[in-house]
């Protein structure tokens, strides 16, 4: 983190995270400042990388991507060049939506989506043939119990997780009339 975020910055981030299409005027109203300094703060948060971008969240199933699978990948080598080569490989694969390097027995876990099992199986065949891949284990998602694409800012604002369990985040509280 490059700087300490104040309460207004955190409110701005919370509001943008909840609604990326919010206008600057409405955002300023919700966080309690006028539009010009609100816009300056948003631009600073963007420039400093706190806000990485704006995008719509699409429903993969409604778009025909009915299969979600997590693939655990174990490489035969953990040399930096081999790790980077594998990361480059997965960046080029459209079915791989997320790739996480892990410590422990598994080197990478991939979140993949596919329109059907045949397409995913073709990908697994391709994946297992990639350089330095020792083995791949897959787990088919049966049901998603929670999906939260947001950063839990309420934990930071409320002073910790325990405090959050007992009260709403500042931007969730009703403002006095």
C-alpha cells in the first residue's frame, strides 16, 4: 500500500466497488464531499492502482459456460524460468479465468470455465502436455455457495472482522437526515 487511506477514500472505494457505474455527483453525495475533490480523489486512487479498472460482471452460465472446474497443477520443476513459462502458457488460455501460484504440494490452481465437458477435457489434454507439468488434478464445481468479487473493505473500516460482525460498514449505515 503506497499511502494510508482515510475514511473518505475507503468510502469512495466501497461505493465504486458496489456500483462501478456511479456518477461522480452521486458518489460525492454518498461520501459527503463536493464533486470536484471527489473526482480528484478517484483519479488519485486510479493512478495509485487502488482502482484497477471498471468492468461488468457477466453470468457465465447464462452465456453458455456451464462447466466450472478447478485444476490443481503440479510442475516437475520450480525453477523461476519454468514457473514463468507456465504462467505465460496459462495467460494464453481463454478457458483459464484465474491462475494462482501456491505454496505446498500444488504449484498452481486454475479456475477454468468451459461450455461443456468435452471442451474442458480437450483443454486438460493440452494442459497436461505443457512443458514441466507433472500432473493435473481437477475438481468439477457442483454448486457455488458464495461469490464475492469485491475486496472486504468493511473489515478494514470497521476495525476488524469481529467488529464487522456486529455492525454495518460506514457506507451501509443510514446517514442522518
